[in-house]
């Protein structure tokens, strides 16, 4: 497909917003913290499945899904929520990793 000079860019309709590099980095740190918790849940789920503990595996699956939903809801422009998510999911990851050992 060839664009003609008068065709608008696909980016033309996107809203603009201010986002500085510190805010961007903080958001990525929060997303990574949530991803680490999700990965820790995966280890625990596998362990529960290996023990044939279906109830625990299902509970852990639900908790992991909640992490994914929270990550989807997180907005990089909400500094307070980003800070809370980072702290919360770092602590959660430590707890989950301790359970896996």
C-alpha cells in the first residue's frame, strides 16, 4: 500500500500527553514487579499441580490472573498507583519465592 501525501498518519488521531523519562522508568519498574509476581505464581502453580493439589492450583491461578488484571489497569501517568504497585508486588514476589523454596 502506498501512502499519498495527503493521507493522514495513523498516529494523527492518537491523543498526546506529557510523560517524562523518570515517569516512564517508574512505570516500567512497576510492570516488571508485577511480571515477577506473575512468574512466581507460575512456579507455585506448577508445584501445586505436581502435588495434585487442584484446589491450591486453582486459587493460585486466580491470584495470578488478578496480577495480570492489575497490570492491565495500571497507568503510567498515575504516579501514586505506580509507586504502590511497585512496592506491593516486590513484597509479594519475595513472599511467593519464599513459599516456593
